[in-house]
């Protein structure tokens, strides 16, 4: 049986949403073990003086938990 954990990551880029997603996924893969997938929960832009200056994405990253060694269970009776 597998157990998964979901971690939220906020990433940004001055280029595009695609670049922000790539930045977030790259960072997740460097800092988390067993990354299995990701999805964009939300995205937004930062606007200054009428121009888009930054693209931001909230990513949910799925991580499969490493299975633990089986520990023997002793009957107390």
C-alpha cells in the first residue's frame, strides 16, 4: 500500500506561467524525495504601471512516502 503526501509550493517567474511551473517543479524535485506529480492550484500575475512584471503559480506536489521497514508486533497476552 502506498501513502502520498501533498506539499504546496509557490513559484514565480518574470517570463511566463510555464517558466514558473518549471521553476517550482525543479525546486520540488531537488528538495523532496519521490515526487510523482504536480498540479496547478492557482495562478496570478503581478502588475506594475499597467505591465505584467511577474507570473506566480501555487503548485500542489504529490510525494509518495517511502515505505517503512516492517516492525515485528509482539502479542502482549
